């Protein structure tokens, strides 16, 4: 089996249709404010007229996100050898890879295996909740975000998956938990709270390992945190997650603190999320102008 | 039977105005609304999925059925910006049934659409979709049950009310509203 | 009330544990090192395969089983220093070269249409060998001196049986045609041949018998008490 599996080859059954972030962002349509006609708040709350649909769509997003998180954690168990694994080292050398740069502590891999189990449970929970909400597996196109989990540097992978992707999961689960609580849904709040507890652990695991592995390598830590910033912006999905009321998903500051984010790190994420929202608005205006000019030229 | 679709050519999404027209024609026939001109306007600038219907007077006679739909309502969610025939039929069927209810009587005292409470709208939607299933349109019942529960509470009483409305035919607005109120009160 | 100062036998009549065992400290440590290496290879493979299998139920099971084998590896990792091996990496080794080749062959299938091969390697060859080696160790080591190993084996065996059943049932649900049967059997035979060469998880003598039928580390009867 290869190391460093490409994101394009994530295996899915026939129900799924995968699209890239690029495809998604090429859509000129927008839910964002236009001449004050659209609601200024898009936050996912039960009082939204389309709340049931929006919650079901978000649940499908959680479901596929959990599949990708499961795959990411599993691949980290496989892709990096432990420092003392001589047999694997010999195998890697025979395959032309003798750098040793990808060796990771045994305990880190154990944490990733634990995370794989947690994510597998989250997939199970999401399937059941989706069913409860009237969702169907594969009904929404799957946005593949696993590029962050395909880095060949384990530290970048921790920053991308455990801190950025799992950090997003904290924000999403908090929004969903509050939705379930307000709607009086007996299962949604209960399940989201359990998953949230796991995600806080995963982010903390990532934060702890990132500090530990880069303890004597400030340059590598800096690179990892910069990478996380890029992924955080990507995972803001053009403003789907930000402090702004225009974003359906808010930033879960309290749970992020529990997970080991410092105040300034949370502020940084708030800033990049808002920047993503504003960039998305500009991009949509540009795409709509292009579409209109194409239409006029027909 | 006059059905008009606007726009005729789409630039933000890959929708087919002819397909929209054909689906509408089939539904109008099945619902006995042939005497009413139907206009369908699609807002392709938004991926949201809201839909609305208005009946307009012509010389004092309620005649035209005007439907306004956001592009997400006709979209195949598996393939963004592509059209789903089933979603098109479900959306048009829901609004046409609401129009039919108002036109054929029994719903005279129903508030205008924009004044309906979320619970009233959920009840009426349930009533419409239940009838669409019996017309042969494939829908996910659990999806509508979840919507009904969100608006009436997660209780056995709400589920019983949903089942009654879903299976119902020939309900008046007064009956529908009463079932909805009773479920919410429980 | 019974007299708390009355002398009692240190071993109750129902406690039939024996002192003698087949393995000395070095033997036990070597085996435990082999177990840890093999469990590591198994959890790495299961984790890596998650992304390669399209079947959703299989994907979830592999993720779950991945952790269980990681936990087994951790139990053995923690046992090694207690067996006088202060550098656990030194004994975290495959039993022999054939075992390395076995793992290479087992992890060879990667394509999305090779789920049967992936599962056959794990659930029809590798895990049954774990069950065999652990059972032999548990039944032949000193029930008193090596009690911590036995305790770990008991936890681990429960997982192995559960996972084997899970994997075998998934396989039975995937194998639908005579061609599938042939595929599964062919792959199993290929892997089994390498495993026979390896002699089991801990090499020849993993279950006491060597390929010549002689007993390796056979039980030492008699009482040292």
C-alpha cells in the first residue's frame, strides 16, 4: 500500500458525488446580502423558515466531514513510521525513501488510532442523525477537504487536520447542539454534545503534539502554524463559518479555549474567517458580473 | 393551458426551461388547474430553495397563478447547479396545491402566505406533500415529518397530527389549522 | 463471625494456579516484542485501508478495529520494560523475515475493488494467528509469575474474537459468487503459505509446535512450588 494517498482517490460507493472546493467556489450564486433584500442573519437557528432543510444539509456535511476525518486519522497511522521501526525503515529505504524525516513518536500514532475510532463512531452517529432528519446518504455533493490530511509532513498534517479541520468541527457541533437544544430535538443536542467532547480532545491532542514535536524547532512550528492559517481560511468556506451573523456557523470561542487555542489564536481564526467572508462576497460579485456579460453577449 | 417560464435561458445554472414547463404542465393537468395561466419565475442568482405563489386578479376574477422559485428548489443537490426533475416536481407541486386549495374553496380564511406562522406553513406543506405522494411523486416522508416536529414539537401528539394531515384529503383551512394548533399545544 | 487471626492457606482450595511455565523472562519479552510489532503493523494497515475501501460499513469497522490493535500494541509496549527490556524499541521486532514479507503481502491490495483481499488477509489469516499465539502463551506461561501478561492477553483475546467475528461476517456478506470464493481462497492460500514459513506471530513455536511437529517451548510439567 502506498504512503500518502491522493485526495482524488478517496474510495466511495455509488451514492456519493465528490466535488472540490474550487468547483464549489466557482458557483456564482450566493446567499449573502444583496441590496438588503436577503436576510442579514444566516445563522442556523430554528426560527429560520428553512431551518429543517438547512440543518439536514449541514448534517450531511458533518457526515462526509467525519468520513474524511476518519480517513485522515487512519492514513496518519499508516503513512508515518515510528522512530524505532527498523523493519519499516528498511522497507522505506528499499522504496527509495530513507530520509527518516517522517518518523513520529509511537504515542502520536496511538492517539491517531484512537481518533480513527472516534471518527468512525461519529460517522455512525451522523448516519443515524441524518436518517432521523430525513436525510439520505450521498444526497448532497461531498466537498473534499482532505488535502489538509495529505501533507507528507506529520506536523503540517496535525496542524491541518487536528487544529483546523477538527477546530471547524467544534464550531459546527456547537452550532448544531444549540440548534437541537432550541428546537427541542431530543437526539440532536444529545449526540452533538458527545461528538463535541471528542472533538475538543482531538484538537487538544493536535495542539499538544504540535508543541511537543516542534519543541526544538521553532522554524518548523512557525511553518505549521502558517499552514494552519491557510487551512483555517479554506475551512471558513467563503464565510460559512465566522463571527458574523451572515455566517450560518459561528466561532465557538469557549470550546476552542478548552481545546487549547490561545486567545490570540482564536482572534486570528476570527480574522481569517471574516476575510474569507468578504473575499467570497467580492468573488461572487465578479462571477455574477461575468455571468451577466456572457448572457448579454448571447 | 398557458405556462410561461422565466428566464428561458439560464446563465448561473444548467436548468432547462422546457423541462420546467413540461413538469408544470403535467401537474396542472393532474390538479385540474388548466383554466389558470401559470407563470414561473426562477431566481438563479441564489442557491437558496424558497418558493412562493401568488394569485392575481384579472378584472376582479382570480385567474393567474404566479410562482417564484429560488434556484436551489429545482437543484440536484448531488450535482450543484444541475436540475433535478424530482425536486422541480416536488416544489411546483407544493405551490400549485396551495394555489389550488385557495382557488377551490375551504381555505378562504387562510392568511396570506407571508403571514402564515412557521407551524401553519409546516402543516400546510405536510398536507400538500402527502397529496403529492399519492400523485406518484417520490418524496422522503421522514424529511417532512422532521420539519413538522421542528414546528410542533417532538412528541407523539405531533407525530399523530402529522400522520393525520399527511393522509388527509379535502381538509379545510379551519380543520388543518386546528390540527396544527392542537399538536403545538401538546 | 470468623476469627480474622486464624491462619489460612495462601492459596484457596479453588485457586489452582501453578507456578511453572514454559517461558522465562527473556522468552516472554521476545514474544511480547513480536506481538507488539505485529499489532503495530495491523493497526497501521487497517488505518491506511480506511481511505481505500468504498463500502461505508467496512470503512467504519476498519477505523474501529484500527484503534483496538493500537491499544494492544500499547499494552505490549508498556509490558516490555516490566520484562527487563528498558528499550522497548529493541525488542519491537518481527519474528523473522518471513513475517515482514507476510505483512508486505497482506498490505499489497490497495485498489477500491480489493476489499475482499484486504479483509481475507486480516480476518482469515492474521487475526486467527494472533488468537492462536495468544492462546498458547496464556495457557503455557506461569500463571503466577507472568500474571500481568495473562491479564493483557485476556483483554486482547476478547477484542480479537470480536473483531474476527465482525470481519468474518463482513466477508461472508461480500463474497457472493463462485469467483469471489475463488479470489478469497487464492489470496488466503498465498498469505497462509508465507505465514507458515514465518511460523506464526512469534515465529516457529508460536503455538508450541514447529513445522517438524516437535514441541518448542513445550510445557514443563512438575511443580516448583
